[in-house]
């Protein structure tokens, strides 16, 4: 009987630990920079990330043309209008890449903030 109680207690402690570790991150948000236009997209992240790229509507792959600036800002300059919805890909701290599909809508505006749902 004591063995069963210990096993149950151990299982509860393990579940609590998993929940605590899983909820420790900060949700990544993307703010559209005030200097954004139909041909320029500035994305400001609320946390430091690296190797960010975007895929506008109609593109076959993610663009490596994003330029990283200080203060967690990534900028895409295009000769043609940038069309949404736009997917966002970034390098995660834990390794690998994460993709957030269609996180920026077609009618994005400067100053708008979009939550990705991704914990970093």
C-alpha cells in the first residue's frame, strides 16, 4: 500500500514539474513597425530571437531577405507590394525552427500587434 501511495505521489510531482516547465516561456508577439508600408515590412519582436524570415502570400518559400537591426527589429524591403497573410519563421532557443502560419493578416497596419501563440 505504501508503494502505491509513493508511486501516485511521484506521478503527481512529475506532472506538476512538466506543467511548470511548459509554462515558463514568454509568448512571442510581432509588432508592425511604424515605418512599414506596402513595400516595406518592419517586425519588432518582444523577445530576442535570431534567424527570422517571412513568407508572404503567394511565395513558395521563406524569404532570407530580412535584415536584422538593433532592438529586436527585422525589416523586409521589397520592390513589389508585400501581400498578407504572412507566415513567420524563426530559430528557437531550444534549437530548430518554428513556423507560425498566417500570423500577420492581409490587412496589416503599422503599429498593430500580433500574438504568435509560440512560447520562447
